[in-house]
């Protein structure tokens, strides 16, 4: 299966069939598993035999989901989690001890910011932020206690990019782990391990599920690193449910065709907005106007499904725009079949100070569009009429 193309891997990799010879893998809705005898139980717990012990440790549905992701990302091993944020936290906490230090890009998701600034300091773990455009800043931020670089690319919501290969080269020279949040790109558009990353994290809640149905996350990487993650996960319990693992594994079968449509719709929308007289700024990685367009084309296969733009007139005009939308949903989620408009400053990144938001490119009037799978004409029409709406 390793030599097959992306779509074939996502559809044809199936690790479990029962005596019923089912074409679609069943849901293994069980918390525990039976042992053949006392010796079998002992051998499983001693890791002398392979098999399932308890669904907090492993489950066939979750294993299939993770195995598919490993194939698609080019990872040796992985583990699923109950949510994307569980994946972010466990992927960091598994490798850091009291006194350790982490360097992160300043442009991170709001809850990741809370982990770095509010939770990790409780255990004596410190961090430094680096501007996403300052490659040399990563090396300057290294201390003798630095154990990890963490970043997301493209960033949420400003769609800034980080050169994974360059950061990985700096990290390897100092024996530092590179942890990349690959949520926005998905394994279909970007494979950080190919560029030198050690760990890849996903919020499967977003494009991987693709229909806004459930929560899920994943952590992928080298086998010896994932063993550390598994120890942390087993004994703290952020396990994915078998039902979610089953749905997400099936979702991967359509990821390629969905992302193709997300990307084509997003590119058309970004092109339209870049010429609109009520828009100040548009960010989309595959637009030539994006300052890192060449980097996007180097490490991404397409530009992704997210478009961000600044409505002329700032916060008040932005509110008028959002309230005037007739078809697009107002939600804090993304990656759905349905197009979604989000105001990051008041929702997903509201816990950052105004100064922090400005530093990472989140202005009061910034709008994030998760471009769905509707006909692009209808998406554009709704956004256009909302932009042309005048405040009362």
C-alpha cells in the first residue's frame, strides 16, 4: 500500500475484518477485550504479545484511522486523541519536564496560546515567542533548556507560513524536536515530516472530518517518539471514541476530493475579494500577492480552504458584513462542507490582548472564511451582497 497514490491509500487501507467479511469495517464499540487465558493476559500487559487490552490504549477503529494518517503523512507511528487540543497538549507535554523551554511562533491558535502562557508555566515550563517571519529569531531564542519548536503553518487565521525545512535544520543542529500543527493544510496538501519535522499534530475536527460532526485529534511521528506520547496518553486518558475513529477513518476516504473543491473555491473567492472595492486586504497562500507565495508553492500542493480578508471600515463595517450574510454560517469552526465566516478577534483569538492580536496580524476588522463545498457562485454572491450592505 505504501507505493499507492494518496486517494488509494486513504480508501483501500483496512486493518480489520470479522468473520462476516464486511466491506466496510464495523464499529468496535467496546471498552475492553477478552483474553484467551491467564498467560495471554500476562503477555499482553508485558508487551510480549500484540493485541488490544483496553480502548483507552487502543481500538481497531482508532488504529485504522491512525494507520491511514501515518500512510498519508509518511509517519512511522501515531496515536489518536479525543480532540485537536488534546493532541496539541499531549504532543507537547509528552516531551517536556520542569525547567524545560519551548520556542513557538507567535501566530498560534488561541487555545494553544493558553497552553503556552497559562498551563505549562504551572509546571515550570517556559516559552518564547518568535515572529512568524523571523527565521533567524528561532536560533536566537534557543536556551540550554530548549527542547521543542512548535508552530502551525499556514497560521490561524492570518495564513502566514513558516519554512519547515529551514526551521528543522536549525532544530537538528541543536537537538531540538520540531512539532508542526498541520491542521489547515491536512496531509493531502502538506507533509511536514518530508521537510524535517519530528512530530505532526492534527485537529481532525476540521477538514479531516469535513462535516462538522465530531471532535478528534492525532499525533504522528517516529516510532520512538510516539511511544513517549502513548505513555502520556494511556495514563492521562484523552482517548478517541471508537465511533469517532470509525467516522474519521471513513472521512479520510473523501479527503482528497473534498480538499480539491475547498481549494478551488477558496482560490476563486480570494481572487474575487482581491478586486473588491470594499476590501482592504486579502490573504491566501496561492495568490501571487501573498508575501510567501513561493514558499507556499514549495511546501504545499494547493493553497488550502481558508481565506482571510480585511473589510474596509474596520470593526463596525466587519460586524455589518457578518450580520448581513444570508447563506454562510457564523461559527468558530472551520473545515466544514458549509462555508463559515468567523471574526477571530472576538471569538477564536479573543483571549489574546489587542496588542498580541495586532502583532500576529489579527486586526479588529479581520474576517476568516472557511470556504465550503457549495457552488462558488453562491458563496461569492452571498459575500458580495454582505460587503455591499451599508450599516444603519
